[in-house]
C-alpha cells in the first residue's frame, strides 16, 4: 500500500471541517480559481474553442462567450463521446465512463460524462458532511445497513461503460476506502449490492442487516424512498427472514448464484437471533419503531430526504421511532453542489452549503420580472440574496459548461461566505393546462393537505403522481394515488375535492371557476402499481436507489402511462367548484 493510499484510508474529520471552513471563508475567490482551473484544463476542447474563448480563463470572457446550455444542447457532444470518439470534445482528458441520470420525468435515462474529477468531488462531499455529522452523532466501529444497488452495467455503442452515477461511485475502490475510513462499512457483500435482481438484493440487504443487527449504527440509502421501500418489503417477508436465520439456509427465492455463494459465507443457523427478531416483530404495533427494535444501536438514519423525498418522511418517521433523520447531501449525476453541514436540523429545515471548489456555480434569479420573455442574468455565488429563489447553472471538470441542472433552490443563509441552499423543486413546470402553473412542490402540498383526510381513517398514500389530460375539453388534472388500504367512496370524494381546492395558484383557481380547466380527477391505482413503475425504470438501466417517482408523467412516457392506466381501480371527479 502506498503512503497516499494509507492517508486515504485514515482521515481526520476535524481536519476536513477546518478545510471546509477555510474554503468557505473565501468562497468567491475559490469560485474564480475553480473556474480558471476548469478553463485552463479544457480550453483546448472542441466545445470551448467553438465559443471562441481562445484560452481566456477570466469570468467576463467566459460569460460573454459561452452560452447557457441545457442537456439537450450538450447531448450531441455527449453522444459522440458515447459513440467512441476520443478527441477532446468536452474535456481534455478522454471520458471513459458515462453516467445514466435518472431522467425520471422524461421517462428515459440521460447520458452525462463521468470521470475521476467527479469521483474526487463525491468523496470530498461525503467526507465533509460526515465530519460534521460525526460531531453531532459520533459513531464507533460499526456497520451501515445501506440499501444501495448497482444498476446494470451497460456498454455504449463506442464501448464506454455506462451505469448510474451512484453505481460508478459504489464500484470504485475509493468509495470503499472512504466508507471504511468513516468506520461504517456496508453490512452486505458486493455481490448483494451489485446483484442483477433488485428484489433479491433487497431481501439479502435485510438479512445481512439482521445478522449484524447489534453492529448496525447507521441505516441509509441514496434517496430516502429506498429505506421506506425496504421496510415496507420487510413487513411482507419478515417471517421468511426469520426462517432463513433459524436454519442458516437462504430462501430458494434467491436464485442468483453469486449472491447465494456470498450469503452462504455469512448466514449460519442462529435460532436465538431468529427468536429475538420474531418476538420483536410480534411485539410492535403497526410496525411503529421497527428500526430501533431491529437495530438497537442505530445513531441516525441517513439519505436524501428533501424535495421529492418529503412525501416519504411520515412513513420513515413511523419506522424510525425516535432515531434522528439526517438528510444526505445535494448533488446530481452531473456533479455535486452542497453538503449538509447542519445535521442536527430536521429534513424539513435542511440546507446545503455550496462547496465552492467542486464546480463554478451561477444562479438565475427567478423572482425578477422578466421583460420581453428574457430571463434575468445569472449572478455569482457571492451575489445571491437570502430569501430569493434561483435556478442553478454549473460548470465543472466533468465537461459541463453553464449547464442548467433544472433545479430551483432558495438561499436560506450563509455558512461563512458560501450560500446555504434549500432545495425547492425541479424547475420544469409540472401541471399546466392553460394559464395555471403548478410545480412539483405545489402538487406535493396539495397531496399532503388531502392526505390528512386519510390519516383520520388510518390510511396512507403509498405513492402518487399526476398528469395533465387534454384529451377532454376543457383539459384537467389527473392525480394517481396508491393507498395502503381500502377507503370508502365518501372519503375519496372528499379527498378529490380537497386536492382540487388545495391548488392555490391564481391561474388554476380562476380557470377552475370559469371552467376553462375541468374538474380534477382522482384515480386510485391497485396496490403494487408504483412498484411496477420502479421495476420498469430499473429494467431501463436505472438503479433502484437513485429512483425518484416521476411526479408528473408526460405524454411521451407511454410505458408509465400504460402501467398507471392499466391499474386504475376507482376514479372520482371533483365537485369543489
Ligand atoms: P439524478 O438524475 O439521479 O442524478 O438526480 C439528480 C436530481 O435529484 C437533482 O437534480 C435534484 O433534482 C434531485 N436531488 C439530488 N439531491 C437532492 C437533495 N439533497 N434534495 C432534493 N433533491 C435532490
């Protein structure tokens, strides 16, 4: 082992905090240095040459020459890389790996470049937030029950490896070293993480967690949805898990040879453990506090819990009992943005402190009146204002320049001189029939309000999505709900009216009043429908742990629309207006 590798294996959290403090004290300066570094390294690429930067690395030239770009604008370049062209197209060093971004809204994964620079920023992000978490919830030598899954590893036409960004990270030896240095290696062997079948991997993650139940100190996943999904599955399979532990033999339902071989090294007959788990499960009421019962030394539960993950928090809290929930960092397949350096905050209060050396960031102010259809000019990280909402642009060493990530964030404060961002929603409008504009956040709030009617009936929404139906005249909103049990028609009619009334956008309300938008339609889908949607995305190459339920299904997303419409069991129309 080289000295460098040894240093990587041990890291001092206090030193990481110190480095972060130094960087964020001069965030504006670090941003300019970061931009300079990116432009120096990649000035000779076809893309930057095309925009006439001619080797200049200053901010003014950069902003004057290089246009703001969407994924669509960069896609032809990325496609050529994926097809095997090795010339410096977007980056000076050849890109050898492609990440598949979840692309849940469009219905098909997007290609984005992945390279060592992105991996390094991932490790910097993980270490930074860990260092702050470690101050709040110090963990000793233990294990993490991580519901993580590798996606299928595909090859592009040009022979480049393509997998989801998380898979590219999980596969890398540096990831394992970092996890080890954080004293929380994963309970499950690699064969389980990278198994070809998500259901079999999930079952074995649960089994490994139970085997190491006393050692588990952290329960985590990339997005909180996977943790909720895992414990919902546990409710179904817990007795099978007990049998496996009692007999020391893995269920015949797990058929992947590599998983069976790896599990046989861990699983030994343990009737005592089987009895303990059995008794604990029998003693719970409606599975409340399941996680602390099963894993009594868990210090916190960790995963992205903001944005489209908020609807799962209620269920997660139910399983978590009094264990704190800590949201993981803010990033995307395209690159990282900010770390959660205030782990004591609840997920609802979480903000992300921008790491000023992982990319050059710009912020398009969204509140300013846009004259003649023009967007406001983007501002730098040191020019943003508290309370304002912005769309983020990123320029990074992964070959993206002034790239629209599509996310809306709100500045809540500053950590030294770097902004602390709250995630608001995806920018692309979700629901719009005519003059109405309802975002993912508006939909989420409306569903949350209506779900209170269900809580009184001891029912919950397992998952939800929506679409605009313009095949009727006038067009109207359709909301799909999967419920945890049966609700009466009266209750669901109330829910449907409540949903309709809870969209407070002036365009929507006025259109509903004059019937230029028709009554909102609530469609109840069969149990397991959203599971089928998850399976569908996994079959396309998505990784289950990067999955985000699409909150609005576009017309082009025919497969998901088919799954939804094929599973509708009841429908209701609002009479609220
Ligand atoms: P992916 O396509 O899987 O790379 O997902 C990236 C997207 O996930 C981001 O652009 C955000 O919309 C969302 N996301 C990532 N991190 C967070 C976070 N901490 N809070 C809310 N949303 C997030």
